[in-house]
């Protein structure tokens, strides 16, 4: 069987996206079940983009970072060049560093608004204890890359599906929260100004600068709104699911695609990893290959409207720049390489 509904190659849709000369940063995200090869695909895609002469950064939003293992070098919270490249960088978002930045931001607000100190202290304590706050802090860093234009391409290596869907749902949640907070701040600002006309109290040091706080919130809301628009723009953003030919991976990815559709995040491709070659000889490998053929047909049925690409099971670990470069050339090869025949 051939993946008959392939409209184009992975290289074709990627080149088309990257060739647009509008000067805007492009975003490619990889997601899927844990252990299917998202980091490998992200690293290989980063290499492909860099080899096209584009300034590229791979950003890991997965707390269990693996890019350092893939590239066999250390990375951190700020962009670090990949050895051997002048235009390829990696960032592994550090939740603790992101949290410290978030706390510093709250402390600055406390210094500027003494009358709100009690409320902000509680917020500061919650920032250390509340579940999911690490995701919010990481999202603050994520917004920086969605709002900037330092790089031509940003490749996101995301966490396993459930974590990623919560993370990608944050723009909508935070947008609603910020809208309510801005409304509240406007009401408080108007009320305080009216009260001071009739009953002035406190010195200048005790005044709350509601206008400044409101302005900061408006700026944050604008960033969130911008991120939502970019993530929903198929000319700028692609979400690519990585699956292996096993039922659990396929079904989880199918559910993920429905959720991504709800968030209006465009899925343009599915990469099928760890495919056993058709010409295997050992009896065990042939049996596994037979099972995979059934799952490949299932993938065609469920994801056939997307671009489908395959990567055969490697004989070695997917680590080191040269191995990753080989993988890059395989998955971003010509269309004929993407439509290799699979016997039904």
C-alpha cells in the first residue's frame, strides 16, 4: 500500500511556508504521545531550516528536556548555538528560572504599589505553590518567542500530548482572565479617582498607580491576543503530530488533533516514526512488520487528509548532529522518498 492521499511532501509544505517573503517569523510545533520521537523530529527540522540559511531556534517546552541528549551538548534558558552551526540555537525553558522571573515581576509591582502589597504577597506565595504555575511561567517565556522577530523560524519541541494541550489552551484562559482583570482595574481606577476628589487620603508614596497597572495589563493582553492569532494562522504556524504505528499512539494523536482544531491550531502533517523496513528477514521482525502494516492503514484512514511522512526504525540512537542531519535529509527529502511503497 502507498499513502495514497499524500498531496505533497513534508519538504514541499515546509519550503512553501518558509519561502514566504513577508518578513515574519514562522513557527513549527511537534506534538504527540511520549516516546514517539518529537524531540528527534524537532531537532532534524531545526537542522533543515538552518541549512536553508534561516536563523532558527528550537525551543523545548517539555520540562523533561531531551534536546541536550539529542545534540550531545548542554543548553539553557537562553538561546545557545548548536555546535557546528552559526544560525541554529536551542532553548530549554527552565521552569524554575521562568518562575524566578515571574516572582521578580510581582516584586516590582509590590514596590511600585505599596497599598496592594498584601494582595501581591499572597499572589507571590501562590506562584510558588499553585499547580500548573510552572506552565504559566513557561508560557510567559513562550510569549516572548511568539512576540519577537529575532529568529526566522521557531521550532517548538513540546511535552507529551496532555501537557501540551493544557499549555496551548493557556492563551484562551489567560485572555479571559486578563479581560476580567482589565475591567476590574478600570472600575477601581475610576472609583479611586472619584473618591480622591471628595476625600483625599494618604501621601504620594501610598498611591496606587492604577493607570500604569492597567497599561501593563493591556500590553500583556495584546501579546496574548497576538499569540492566539499567530497560532491560528496556517501561513505562519504548523503543528505536526508524531506517531508510531501502534494503536495507543494513533488514538491519542487523533484526540489531540480534535483538541487542536478546537483551539484553531492548524495541523498540516503527521510524521510516522519507527516504521520497520518492508524487507526485513527475521521472523520476529516480519511479525512486527505485519502488525505495523495494519496500523499504517489505520493512520491512512484517520490522517489521510494531512501530509503523511515516514521514518524507518533506525539501527542506532537518534543522537549527534550527523545522525540528526541524516534524519533531516530523510524526512525532508523529495516527494518520491515520502511515498515509499508499503505492501498491504
